[in-house]
C-alpha cells in the first residue's frame, strides 16, 4: 500500500525507538507495535523519544544522547522497512521543557527535521510563564506542539491557559486514550472540551510499545464518531499530521458538537476559566 494514500492514518506521538526511554524495549517490541498500529490503519509514524530541553545547553551531553537515539532509530527503521514496507517510519522527539530557552537548532530535535517541535511540561504540571516560553520558541522560528494538554493538572479548572498557549503560537496534540478514560475522568473531560472549542490540531496515540498499553485509536474514533465528528477526525488524524510531516501549518478544525445535556456545563466551565486569572503569570526560570 502507498503510505501516502488517502486511507493512511498518521501518528505523530509515540515511543518506538528501542531502549532509549520508557517506550519499546527492543526491536521485536517495535515490530510488534508497528504491527498493531498498521492494523489500526496507521501507516505514517513519527516516533518521538523523550529528551530533556536542558541537554541542549550542554552540547557534549546532547551529542551523546542524540547519538544513542540515532543508532537505536537506525536499527529499528531498518527492521520496519524489511517487515512493514507499507509503513513510513520517521523521527522527532518529545522535548520536556525544563529550561525556558532551549536551543533546538539540531534538526533531530524536531519533527522530521521541520520547524515543528513536540513539547511537554515537566511532571504533568503547568509551570509559571508558559506563554512566554512559547512566544520565545516562536521568535526562534520554531512551532511548539504541546503534547497531551488535557492531562496537565488544573486544565479543567483554568482552561483559559489553553487559549493563552494558542494565542502565543502553540499547537495542541490530544491523546486518543483520553477520550476513553485512559488517564482518568479529568483528562477525559478536558479532551472533549478541547475539541468542542476547536482548540485541537492533532490526535495521536502516545503509544509506548508495551503489550499492556492500548493504542485506543478505534475506541476513541467510536466515541467521537457518535458525536458526528467524521470530518473532524479526518483533519486531526490524516490531514493535519500529514501536513506536519511536510512542514506545513495545520488547517483549522471544526469544533466538535457538544453532547446533549453537556453544552451548557462545558460552556460555563470554559467561561469560568476565561474569567479566572490563571496561576501562570511569572516567566519560567524567574
């Protein structure tokens, strides 16, 4: 199958470089994971091993880390080509922003070498000054994609921070598993609210390559299709991630229709968040 074909789904957040983080342990685990993802309709994959932004300020340590990932990715990519020629297997990183001004000039840090970079905040907490960090990254000509924003503590209570991230120039990537309760009720509520307000740019698996962890693609699609969201899913899972691979900005996503009985509650939640001054007021690092 042509992996660039219309039927191909694209996944831009997963951990399938063997032995370098808490994802797939070895090449057989990578191949087992690719088999599951391919069976779920995913044919284009950008794998994103964890890396700390602070390493970018220590060039010898950064070089050692990127070299480790280079070798493991090359081994995995060769095995994927041999066993799954229909799958396009690319590379980025999930960069934990533990310093306010990381140096992301090495293209291996970014998504398929594009200006887009997948980022996360430490320990699933929103540190102070995140909009400033996003703006700084944009000033350096990088486009931050915030991984799983629905999972951060306090997002449901102060959802205005999501709008501040977007206004500063960030994009948002929601995990499939959040829609089916994989990360708890709060993350599930936030995931639906993000789509209902048209704030999401991508959906992805965040699959860690372990047998006991599901991809949740099919389950999430069923939950979202029940809300009349086929066009939204096409944009979030095919169009926008394909554009990302090519270095192109995402297209706007139509808001997800609210479920009956929830519209007023969710609108009230979002309005309350807009009216409340979030804790995020001081630049990170100060």
